[in-house]
C-alpha cells in the first residue's frame, strides 16, 4: 500500500505563468529526489496543472510537502492562482484520465461540504 497524492492548480492569469513555472519545476525536482518518492509527474489537463505523485507512505509525502521548494511554492500559491490537493492510500497508480476525474470528484465533494455548512 502506498500514498497517492493528486493536485490541481489553475493559474490566475497568463501573467502569473512564469512565477508558477518557476515554483512548479523546482517542486517537481524536489519531489522526484525526495526520500520515499516512488513516482512524480505533472500534466496540464483542460487548463488545470495537475501533479500525480506516489509515496512510500503519508509520512514521506508530508516531509516533502513542508520543506524546501515545495514549502516556498505553497507560500506563493495564493498570489498565483488557486487549487487543491488530496491524497489516499492505494495499491495502483491512477492513469491521467482517472487523476482528472478524481480531482473533479474531490472538488464536487468540497463544494457540497461548503454548501451544507452554510
């Protein structure tokens, strides 16, 4: 069993793309070299920049999340656009069609939860 992490991020405007890519490239390099990383890749689907990473366990993913280039990217993200991340334990690596579908499902759940809480 591994920990699968999926993210999706929409850049606010074309003017923010250079800053986004500056952080994204460094964060991806960090992920690929991180202890406990099994797989890390990114793709743009329907205007959303997605990442898919697979980790030995959630602890390894959290160590990456809170350090180095990724920590700096998270601090800058509110100025660059908006998105969300989620993760789950699993044995299989989803393909990119599944990644996007899971990301959309998670967004719908988050929207439903906000509407229920209001």
